[in-house]
C-alpha cells in the first residue's frame, strides 16, 4: 500500500480510485481539470476529532470548521448536519454559513483589519460571536453598536500568546514576528487582554470567550511549542476569570493538518486534544466549552484534483508533464508557498517500470506554475490522468482566474 492511500484515494489494478470510483471514469464524465471531494472522508475526520474530545474532556466541545479552507456548499451542509460550528473570517463567509443552515449561535466571526461595514454586517446577525482582533477595534465596534441599541452582542478576544507555529512564514499567526521577520498582525498582545475584556463590557458588549490560533500546518516537532502555547492560554484564562469575567468557552484554533508529504511527521492531533483537556481540567477553570477550529484537518486529504496530460516535453534535460490546468486556478499552494507539497499520482498507471524525474507544469505564464518539481514517477504519456492529492483545503478557496482561466468544477461524492 502506498503511504498516501486512504479510504478516499486508493489503487486498484494499478489505477487510481477516488471515493471508490475509477478516476478515469470520473474524468470522462465530468471533464478535467476536476476537483473531487469525499463526504465519507470528511465525516471520518470529523468523527475522530469528536471522539477524541469526548474521550478526553467532560466539557461540551465545539468543532468550528474553518470554512476558509473550503466553502463548498455541500461540504458546509454536511458539516452543519453533523453538528459542526463555523469559524468565519468575512461577512460573506458568515452569510454563506447561514445559507448552508448554520444557526448564528454556532458561528464565530474572527476578522482582521475589520471595517465598520464588516462590523455592521456581523452585528446585524443576532447571537453570533464576534472575536476581537485588536484593542483598537473597540472604538469602531462601539461606534457601530449605536445602530443596534437593544442587541446583546457576544464577543470573545483573540489574543496573541507570543508563540506561533506553521509550515512556513506566511501562515504563522502568533508571536511577535514570523520566522522570516514579518511582524505578526493578528490578535491582542498579552498585557492588553484584560483591558479589552473590561472595556468591551463597559461598552455594553458581552465578553464570553478567549481565542488563540498559532498558525497552520504544524508537524510533530511543533508539539512542545504548541503545548507551551496551550499552557499560556489556560494561564491567561485564569487571570481573566479571576478578574471577574466568567468565560463560556476557550477556543484553541486550528493548525493541524493531513499528511501532505511522506517524510512529514504528522502532528499528534489526539495527544494535542488530550493535552488541552487535561490542562484546562487541572486549572479548575469555570469554562463551559472547549473549541477548536480545524480547516485542513477536516477537508485537506478529502480532495483530489484530476488533470490530464496534454503532452510530455523535454527541454535542456528537464522533462515536463504539461497538463490542462494551472496551479493558480486549481491548486495554488505550491505556487504561493515554496514549502507546500502536494503528492502527484499518475492515475492511469500508478506504478510503472520506466520512472523519470517529472516536473508537472501548468498552463499559466509563470515559472512558478508547477504542481510538482522533479518528482520521481512513472513516465506519463499524452492522455494520462494525474491526481494531485490533498487538494481539499485552500485550493479551490484560493484559486483565481489568473490568465483568465476558469476555475474547475467540483464534485462531492
Ligand atoms: N482559525 C483561524 C483563526 C485561522 O486563521 C485559521 C487559518 C484556522 C483556524 C484554520 O487553520 P487550519 O486548521 O486550516 O490550518 N492558506 C494556507 C493556510 C492559511 C490558514 C489561515 N488561517 C495554506 O494553504 O496552507
């Protein structure tokens, strides 16, 4: 069995099966490029988190799906029916979640550089929780609140615990600076948190929670630092409770992902959940619920992008499989983040005797438009089908019409 095989992507007769169906038949039916998502895989991931939370914590839990990862309507509906909550980051995400059936009380809005117009939109949604990103945001909030004189607006505070982790500098969201020196824009600095709670209450908001999100794409090696951040969060929560602000929930954010790469040590998600539960219990906090905000974990490896090889090109000794889609329009992660790896499988012949170093080149006018660089794989032929794995998270949602190319169709099976 190949390391990347799951109940969603598997091999039968040297050909790729996606959600139990022949990839070639799906490509034939729907055309390529094509995104395919698997309901069962998403539900299996959800159940794992739910079980871990239930096993380790006596508190009710909230699995807030970070819908920025993939806001496909069918996926939202599926998770809504399953009881998920939503982490939304824009008014349009809030609206989309509501349309998919999520009740407002199961939506937490975590904006950054939030505008008055954003606030007006989210304050209009009764019972939603607004996560405050900056002490300075309270001035705008207070101004906009005047238009909603009788509304009880639930707020939480996104604080920056001073520790961030992520698979590259662009997605580390806590700490003073990212690993490449970029100042981190998110969250409220530790020493200002209590002041935000106090001022929010004074302005008539109802503070209900504390939130942190360290970044995206942790690996096993990050676990000690992630634990240290959990400790800080719990200490901060105690300080807040002691100051007279009872907390309904603690939200530990997302960041744990699927296995993108064979050599990658997968983050121990269950240990993480157990650690959170244990630390919260030990601290004797009065919180009523624990929240997490998975994006990648729930949908990442529940998606595949199918591409067709148009022709194979050789130039200066480089071999390119030239495919009928571009990264920017389909799986932009490798073009945006040097470190983003997506395994690529020849769906027409998963294994073959003649292997070569293949660069899978898209149809966009940029050198960075390669799905994979010099991958050792069976030499493809014209008409072969390639599967780009782990294409469920931050692929369709970050795809653009760059070069005026279309964004592919999606099917949820
Ligand atoms: N909560 C908050 C407040 C977030 O900002 C994010 C992601 C999540 C939860 C979910 O993180 P996840 O579990 O999916 O790692 N475009 C990047 C990922 C950026 C994530 C930004 N925030 C990528 O393609 O890797």
